[in-house]
């Protein structure tokens, strides 16, 4: 991003990059539209142009409740009671959010690390908690989901209500978001219309 080279000089070009994160896809779109309109109105008030390139980021992540319950049972059977802390919904997003818009997924996190996630100081400090325990949980989850002709996996899939019913529906929604648009149209009389 850049906004000019001096505090008292009007820059010829200002660039800004921002992310919109929300608990659901509809709110993400609404907030993004409001931000674009506010920036367009600000530009028009100054007699400037405004264009935006909107790109789809990661969708909000929503855990599959039934799969969370299964994971909790597995963790309790492996490590005992009171070994789980539920974080609830958070503003973080990754490709797991996109997957959760199509299918049931969970994102259990483990201990055995210190530092800031994605930070330079993030480090594995306990191999058992950070590597071996997650592997045990994953293998037991696979067993529970796939045993007895995958009846548990099928039940979870049938009970899950995804945001999009098909991959094509997902890609169509993402394509609607991804666009470049001019937002201010100036008229010969000096007036402006926000597009």
C-alpha cells in the first residue's frame, strides 16, 4: 500500500490493500460492498477516481459439529477427560474455510508449541504433544469414520449442511466476487455518480 510521499502533498496515486473477514459469506460480501462505496464516496468528495480489484480470499471456517463430537470422544479415549479447550469461532481464515463451505471438516489444534502462530518465534517444543498426539488422533479418527462400512462418515456427511451444494456453485460465487471495477463516474457538469 502507498499513500504519497509527504504529509502535506496530495498524492497522484494512493494504493490500499485490505481484507474483509466475517462469520459468514453474505456478511463478507456486504461489508466489502460498504467499504468500496465508502472509498468511492471519499474519492468523489475530493474529485478523485476510485477503482477496486476485489479478489476472493478465504471463506469463514465453520466446524462440523458432529465431527467435533467424534474428535472429542477420540481425544478423551486417548488422553483422558478435560484435555480439550474449545475456541469457538475466530476471525482467522484459511483454505479450510473454503473446504467447510462444501463438506464437513474440523481443524483441531494441538499443544507442544510456543510462540506466535505464523511468527518467527513459533517453534515445536514438545514432540509428543506436537507431533505424536495429533497423529494418534488422526489415525483414530480415520478408524472411527471408516469402520463398519464408513457408517459414521456417511452419517456426518448427510447431516452436514454446506454453504454450497456443488463445486460449480462454489466457483460461481467466488467468480462473482473477483472483479475490477471503476466506482466514480464524472459528468460534464462536474457532478459525480457512484457506480
